[in-house]
């Protein structure tokens, strides 16, 4: 669990630096075991994810990672992205949909990998849809995946060189704060 909290803290440092997020909470402090998370989640919940417990006057967040995913830095980045996006939107009293969480997670996987010198596009082709997904869930993920890929390709075209990093980060910060319609259009 300590190693996973470190991985989440590392992903959080990348993402908060990229987007200049100033949150009073830290994702690594909200890591729970999958067993703890599944006490609150439906049976068909993903093996790795974010748990949200909403009561009348409070929202509680947790981040859980299945041991099979714990050594995958991209999976940790994506789930940390979801957690941060929920926390940031809550802190700014802004609604956020599951579609936007998934789209932002895909963009975040790309940009962190790219800035770390890895193939940012690898995850767009190196995956398989989970067989147990219903049609509506698969459509949601497909929409998020397509919009994120379109946007990331546009980023790669407009900011191809390492020297373009300041402008790239500025663009990403605007994207993060944009409304859902603009994100789905992928203004690139």
C-alpha cells in the first residue's frame, strides 16, 4: 500500500504541476484497498477506480487500484486524474460527468507519458474493451477515447518539439478548465 501511495503521489505531482491545480487535499491520502472500495461499489464496478460516496451534505472520495494494475504507471495516472478532476470540480463547485472524467484521464495518460519521454499514444491502441461492459458504458468510453485521441493528435501537431512545452502547458491548462462541450469538440 505504501508503494501505491507513492505512485499516486508521483502521478499527482505531475498532474498538479501540468494544470497548476491548487487543492487542499492530496490523492495519496485517500488511497483505499479494493476490498474497502467494494464495500461501497456495485458488483460490476471496475477492478481499479475511484469510489464516490455522496451523502446529503458531503462527498467522500477514495482511489483504489487492483494489484494487477498497481505497477502500470498509466493506470495509476488515469485513476489519479479521475480523483483530482472530481476534487477540483468539487472545490470549484462545478459539475463533472463520467464522460469528461474519462476524456480527461485519456488526455492525462498521453501528456504525462509524453513529458516523461515515453510514447504518449501507446495506450490509444494498446487496449481492449472489457467484455462485461454494457453497450451504454462502451459508448461512453468510445466517445471519451475518440475525443481524447483527436485532441492529443492535435496537440502533437501543434506542439511537436520539446521547446514547445510552455505553450503546450498553457493550452492544457485552458483545456482542463474548459466546459464539456468545448472539450468534446476538442478545439484542436
